[in-house]
C-alpha cells in the first residue's frame, strides 16, 4: 500500500475574521504555519 502525499506547499492564505489575533495564533501555533508577509489594508480596515 502506498501513502497518499500530503500538502507540500501553501501558496497564500487570506484571513478575514473579527478576531485577527486568535485566527493568526491558530494558523501559526496550532497548524504550525509560518507568516512570510502580512498586508494591512487601511481602506478596508483588514
């Protein structure tokens, strides 16, 4: 039996949520993903 390959890379992710800090902590601490860049959009307050 051969193993199914898992996710090798994630190109980008957009986080749209009322509590950004909680969501960021989930992606970085629970899922173990690294933040390479963050973009804050003043016009959209996001």
